[in-house]
């Protein structure tokens, strides 16, 4: 399917641009309110895949982020097409759908100068259709 392939290429290109250190996404401080004890964490990376396509091993079996959230927390994503962010530490990756993180305000984060291309990519990548 050409359309699906094009969409995946755009998704991967967007993730590469957003992961550039000058964009300011990396190390952005966020919290995860879906957890019982949310804590402040840093974004290490933006995935180039959706939660359904982001897989990890848990107790010897492979699962994707979307299924894990449904089983563990009874969370059904409203925007499963949006990417995940890695909030892990060290060599451990901890992929969380971007819709489940909240950016911390105040002096914890700061905006860096971004090019028009990067800003346009961010808007396109994270845009969500309004609920009808």
C-alpha cells in the first residue's frame, strides 16, 4: 500500500527531526499522571512508531505498548496514531504514549529556537482531529 508506506516514511522523518537536540524535546521534563505515583521524568527520545507498533519484552513474552496499557491500567488510547516517548533511564527504555504525558511548566523546561520546518513537523505529527 503506497499510502501506508508514505505515512510511515513521514512518521519516521518527523521522529528524526523531533529527536534532534536543538529542537529541545530531548530532556524535556514531563510527568505521567496515569500512574498512581507520577514522578518527574525526562524525555530521552521520540519513537518513530505508534504504541501498537512499539514492542518490548515483559516477563519473557513480547507485547506492544497499547496492549500493555489496556491490560495493566485499563487505558484505551484516544489517539493511538501518536508516537511514544522514551522516559527510561540508563539502558532501559520505557515507552509511554505521548498522549499520557504532561509537560511540566515553569523553569523546568525552556524553549529553544526552532526552525519553521521543525515547527511545521511538530504541528503535523501531534495534530489531532477534533472529537465530533
